C-alpha cells in the first residue's frame, strides 16, 4: 500500500509510519516557491486536501520509494527517490552521487542489452509498448537503422508521447487544423502531397526574401537534407514548423487528458466542445493533483524555502525534474516562463505543429534538428586530452539571452543571470534569503565524503573564497536584450568579458550548459569535447530516451541548488581536496563516445524518418491502412480496438489508470 517500500524491517511499524508522514511532509515542502510562512502553511493545507481528494492517482504519482541498497556494515541510511525526479539526501547516507552514477550505469547497460536485434523483435517491442502495429514503412526504417548502425532502436517514446493525443482526434479535423495553421504568422510547412513525390517546402508565411537555405525556413532545407535518402518510404504529409527558439503551443491539461483517453479507447474527442478550463495561465497545463496547482506561487517574485527545510536534492530522473508542474519554482526561475508572467491562455484545441525546443507544458512536437550540429571539434588540438586541460574550473561564457531586461521583470532570476550570480558576479544583487539558490554570500556545500561514509549536512563556505578558485563563468560581449537604461545598469552590475576562442575554452575540464532563449544548441559541442559537461535545462530534447544522465553528463537542477555539491564532488574543494577526478574523467569520455555514436547525422535521420512515418499515419483519414503488416507481432496482448466515433463520456476515473501519469505533460 501507499507505494512505499520501507525495507528496514527492524523498525517498529509505528515508527515507519511517522517517518513516512515526515517524509511526505518534507518532500512536498522542499521546493515550495511561496511568498511567506503564512502562505506556506496555507499552501500546505490546500496541497494536502488536493492530495487526499486525488485518490488512487496520488499513490502512483507521489509514492515514495526508498532505495533498496543496504549499507548495513557502515550503518548508513538510505536516500529517498521521489517521484518528481529528485533524490532527497539523507545526511546519514553515503554521498548520493556514488549511487546515482551506479544506478544510471546499470539501467543504461540494461537498456543496451534489451535492444531489439531483429525486425520481429522490434515489431514485438513496438506492439508491447504502444498496443498497435508500427506504421507503414517500418521495415524500410528498420533497414536504415541496421545499415547505419543506429543504436537503441526501441527507444522512441518521445515520438509516442508527442503524437499520442492526436490519436484521440478525427484525422479529417486534424488535417483541417493543420492546413489552417499553415497561415500562422512565422511558420513554414514541409511535406509531400503524393507518396512518390520528394519532400519540399510547401508553404511559408514570411517575406519571400527570408526564404532560402539560410533564411527563416533554413530548417526546411535541413530536414530535406536529413531525409533525402529515405523520403520515398514516407507517405504523404504536411508538417508546419515554427522557426523560433521557443515553443508556442501551451497545453490545456484537461483537453490533452481527454484526447489521451480517447486515443486509448479508440474514439475521438469532440473538438467543438472542449472540456472546461480549470486553471489559468501556465497552471492550465498542470494536473489538478500537481504540486503547482496545490500551492501558492509567488508569480513575478522569488521562490521561497522554509529555512528549516534544507534537504539537498539531486536529479535521478532528468525528464521528470524538468516539469514545472511538480517543480513550481521553475515558473519563477527561467526566462521561458518569467517572460510571460502567469502564462498565456492555453489553446482550446490541440494543434499539430513542430517546434525546436518544446517544454513539458507545451504540446509542440519535438523534431531532431541539426542546428549547430558538428561532427567533431576541429582542429582536434582545440580539444585536448583530459590531463592536458590545465584549468580545473567550471567554465561558461555567453550573452545574457533568455529574457528581455527591463524594470518590472525578474530578469535577475532568469537562468543565465542566476548562473553568473551563482558564480560570484553581480554581487550587488546578493540576497541572503536566496541562499538555497546559491545567490547569497555564503554557500552550503555537501562535502565529498568517502565511499561508505556519511555525507552529512554540508559545510558553510564563503563564496568569495570558493568561486574564483572553482568557477570561471561570466557574460561575454555586450549587454543584450535590454532597454537602453537597463543595458547601462547591466554593464555596471556584471563584468562582461571577452568571448573565448574554442582553443581557450579547450583548456577547461568542466563546462556548464544552461538554456538561452530556448534550448541550448551548444550542448552538441560540449558533449563532444573531452571535458565533463554539467547540464541544466528545461527542455527535453529528441535524444532524451537515448542518453543517460550521470553516465554521459551530470544533470543539474534548473535552480542550480545542486551545482556546488556536484562540482565539489568531482573536482574537490578550492584546493582540490576530496576530488573524484577519475569518475569525472570517465563520464567525460563516455559523453564524447556517446556523441560520436548516438548523435550522428544518421541518428537524427532515423529519428525524423520514424517521426514522419508516425505523423503521416496519425494525420491520415485512413490511418489503419497505414500500418505495417509485413511482420505480425508474436502472440501476446491484444492491441487497441478503434471505434472512432465521438465519445461524450470522459469520466474522470473511468479508466483512471496509473498510465495517465506516463503521459503527463
Ligand atoms: C498556404 O497556407 C494557406 C493557409 O492554409 C493557404 O491558404 C494557402 O493556399 C497555402 N499555400 C499553398 C501553396 O499551399
Ligand atoms: C557566512 O559564513 C561565515 C563563516 O564562514 C560567518 O561568519 C558569517 O556569519 C556567514 N554569513 C551569513 C550571512 O550567514
């Protein structure tokens, strides 16, 4: 019951219950972005109420799992693996990074071992996961994957999650929505109207001077290039793309949930009668049981943390940790959200549009695009071996993108300003109430205890002593994205330094990657280097099912609250004491290896090929004729039945299955 698994059987049941209640209380509180203590208590009450009401959903969504691994000999206790994607540190446990790496490596190895090796296995796996036949052309796709040695051929859940809501809509209506959307300002449409036709740019809504391989429709040419060898295997389709960095289809949770239920039942939603909107702005993308819908959020202000609740947390599931519905402080700490205050009005219909970097609260479809893709860092001397990289500080240079800087907007809390403040720049903005974000003069750092020793609660350190020795992160160039007066102010607050040449950047062992106006396209270069990459982002990208945080890079929370700890774990304190450089180095090497084997042009082609096979099917009025029937799934579970009429009864709990949370926006 309650999804909890307390293995420490020597404890009395009563004690276990108390512990559970305490854990539940703490876990809900850790990240509360609340205005003051009074609000916080209010928030907690509402939150508890919402939780109780939520019934069986709650268990699946909030169930806590305590790590089974035991360290009896050392009397070490266990950390808590929360369902919001974070590990909550128990000071009496070992340093959590040891086990985060070990677990990640084990599950990555298992994923590799499980991968299908024949078309039959791939069909079986597809059918098992998605309960329908693969799309027509799947055999050609499989042949491409085999020929080009594309790894992990089953791991495309991102495509399923992006397209599944559209299975709950009538394709004739979808086609109409898509066609109308071609007129949307700033968009381009790629596709083919007949099976035998090659792909082309079908439509666009910018001035024709912006058309051409280097204009706003650049992406269209890149897609055509990626797919040129396989386009004849893809049925006809028209796909509208936004050329901008940011996604723009903010999701309505109730609507999306209804569409997913219809997809599951094999019926259609009635697009003329969408469900009543139950929340406004960003919150409309969140489930009624989510943390964000059940606490007070200090919109336009700062997140707040009760001083006594200072548990450290680390990411164990990067995708889940990006969800602002479960981590409401993201709404206050990232330009993607801060720029729009409480958030835009959600669309009252689901629109099939592709955008470069959707967040989990948008329903734009995620493509694999080669922007800033590189085969390797050339010349190779610009990317020295680990031991030849003389600087063991964490490096970052960039401009202050991500948000418009003007009075009235909390640009000082957007991701890039926070990063340079975290690193010690902009000291006039220091704020002791934001110590948990690393924005005060003192920091608390978990010291890298040896394996098998208790990690403790961390030590206080003065940032002026630590930062210069351990970090080299600064804005580069000139103040940007700012009103004239604010530009001057930015120039006074922050030290804008020279941009670094690749060669200079190659001297560092550690890089931090953060979002700019949208997702960070420099990640490809960083992960390809021989340095270790720390990555903090709000945008799950196309390769999320195909990469392993803690194996290939170090995941960092959006609020950077774990960055000092992770950095100190790998490179040690300012003097290098307590470092685990061997571990840093092997993740750096694994990251580079991953980049060279999982993020080639061929891997993006395989993704886009499969995406458009799926997309052309879900958009086609004769969907079932576009299934691949060449290889039948081996006997097993039944597939879906489709009746495909408008269903009126989308009862909340009807099939209130736990799988709803798998599709969670
Ligand atoms: C482009 O899209 C608009 C809006 O749907 C449509 O009216 C127009 O005919 C389309 N152009 C082409 C060339 O298909
Ligand atoms: C910061 O830490 C120093 C000791 O390292 C301590 O003396 C000082 O009071 C602390 N400041 C704050 C604001 O906590």
